[in-house]
């Protein structure tokens, strides 16, 4: 499958690229500075996800998108992800691309009930204040897009080695952590797995 990855210069996005390549997908990335992206076997385009024309150019010829954009200052007010995903949706509709996989966060929407006390009452109102609002808006954009989407809501991300096991958390359960590598593998699997289409799912190791 021809897949376009956004956020490929970040920790999770880089692992998504690695995983997609390992599973035989043709990978394109859109990055601000193409000269600094050094992975082999990847089609690299220079551009900005907040600019509609750049996104439309990147979406042309693709079968699916994985969005793993993550800002470095989640405590600051931003519209980075919601704006970027809106551009992706518009471009996908123009180019008749149907599958969109996005990374949100645990605590958005009904998944707030799956978050530990310290996460929803201490972390979300402070360190995650900005990204919480942006990802909420992003999820709203995706939910009304009428695309074949999956919204992944991870809890705390760790840089530990992959466990090889990802659980979609049920209602009434509490999530804690997931490794970036396991999240990346889950995201890539959604390219060909229809079981979570049209859903927002909290994904955890524990």
C-alpha cells in the first residue's frame, strides 16, 4: 500500500515509517526540511502540513495516511494538529483517498473515564493543556470527515522496547502506558485491519 506519513521526524512517526517499510508498504513523508530526513527507501517531500497546497501535493497518488504529528510544547495553545488534519481531509476528498489513521491521546472524549486520576486531574490541565484542546478539535474533524478512519488514543508513551502486544482498552478499564514501537505497529496494522474503522480506541500495553 502507498502510505503517506505525517510527523515522520518525531519519535513515534519515525517508528511508523520503519514499521511500514518492514511490512512492505511504499512510504512517502512530508517534512519541513527534506535534507534532514535520512531514512532509506522513503520518498521524501519538503513541505508544511499546515499549508493546504503542500498537503494536496503529498496526498496525490497515495492509498492511505498515517498522522503522527506531535508538538514539542503540549502545554502551549496550538492549532497545529487540527489544522494539519483538516488539510489532510480536504486533500483526501479531492484525491479520493479513503483511509486515515491518526494519533490522538487518552483522555479525549469518553476515554477520559479510562485515564488514571493523576493523568486527568494533574497532567491534562497543565502539561497537556494545549494539546488536549488541539487533539479534541482534530478528533471532531476526523469524526465528521466520512472517511475510513481510525483514531488511536494512547496513554503515556515510553521509549521501551516493543512488547509485541497491544490491547484496545474496554470501557471501565484504566490505561497507563504503551511503547512508541507498539503504537507504531498498531497504526501500521490499521492500514489493512478493518476492525476499528470509524472508531476512536484507547490502545495500551497495560
